C-alpha cells in the first residue's frame, strides 16, 4: 500500500460505494486486511465526492497506514457532522413550513376581520413592526405582556450582573493602577539610589584602598606586638614574676625605700662628718665600727622588709 494513489475526476459524477470491489469478498482474506481495504475504499469515495463538489482533482498522496487512519478519522467525523447538519436542516425546513402555514392562516383571519396590513394605519403597522423587532431582540416567541415582562426582568438581571462585573473590573483596575504607581515610584527610588551608589563608588574605592593598606600595616603591627608580648612574657618568667606583684605593691616598696633612705641619711651625714675629725685612729675605728654595725642593721632591716613584701 505504499504506491502513489492518484484519483482524477472530470465532469463525471462521484462514484458510489458499490463501484469499488473490496478484498473482503474473497474467503482467503484476513480480517485486518479486510478492514484496511474497507477504510481505503471509504476514504477514496469521500475524497472523490468532496473534490467533485469543489470541481477539483484529488491530489496524489501515499496511502500509508498512518495516512489512511488519519483520513478515515476525518471521514468518520465528516459523516457524523453531515448527518447532524442534515437533521437540523430538515427540522428547520419543517418549522419554516409550519410558520409559513400559520402566518397564512393568521393573515387570512386578519383579512376576514378587516385587519389586513393594507387597511391598518401606517403608525399601527410601524408600531407592530417595532414590537416584532423588540420581541426578536429579546428572543421571545410571542408579543404577550407577560413575555415582555419576563424578558425585561431577565435583561435587568443581566444588566445588574454586567454592572457588578463592571464595578469589580473598575476596582481591580484601580488596584492595578495603584500598584503600577507604587511600582513606578519604587523604580524611581531604586534608580536614584543606584545613581547615588554609582557616584559614591569612586571615593569609596579610594577609601577602601586606604583602609586596605591600613589593615596591612595593622596586621604587621599586631604580629610585632604579639612577638614583643611573647618576649616580655619569657623575660618575666625568667625573673620569676608572679601576678601578685602589682603596681600597688611596687609603689609601696618604693615608698618604704624612700623612708629608709630618709632614716639612713643622718647616719651617712654623720659618717661623712667624721672625715673632719682629727686623726685619732682608735676613736675613729671605734666610731667607724659602730656606724658599720648601724648601717648593717639598717640594710638587714630593709632586706627583711623587701622579703616580706614579695610573696613566696
């Protein structure tokens, strides 16, 4: 079935389904082949009929299984729609005939009553036409007052619904307009902020470069201070420094030293005055020994005070 299939028509009528012979007539044919050949036959008949109505030739196409299946679906839908359209058309023609017969009867009754179109006033005819047009616009089948009232009520309801939808649409439109204004204001603020940031970029970069160089210097200083701290700590460890020796203790020791110096100053002055004495060796030696003993006692007292001030 892969050969090209060409169907040409001239001025002849479209073929009927009985003009095609299908392989299903042969008892040796299988069910699948029979169904496929039947579809091909239906597609051919439908294509010829459609193109014949348009006065054109059926174009060539490959009758592959996919093509035949697609065309057969189109044929099935076309037949269903044609059948539905035929039913509707027959129904409309039947209703039209009924309406024409009813109009003829009503015209005859009106003529017998002397109410024919020719005898009625022109204003009445115009009013009747307007009434008929309004009935058609309202989609009602008669011109009864009740029908007009029902149609007017329905129209009023639809008007209220449209008004409600319009109000809702206006509210949404106002909200969207408000959102748009806020978005524009926000966009303007962001643009202004961006321009300000771009203007501040150059001085900020120079300041950042300064801070970067300062950070490098501070990092070097920090390393140096840490090294000095480590050296001072080692030195204090060598001197057996303990945290108990605080500045206050050292200040007290310095004050006590000054007091001792003030106490020993008269003794030193006395010893210096001995240099002016006559050279009596015995008395001088005795005085010197005495003063040495006093000075040793003072030094011992100072040493004891210092040892008592330093905790063990």
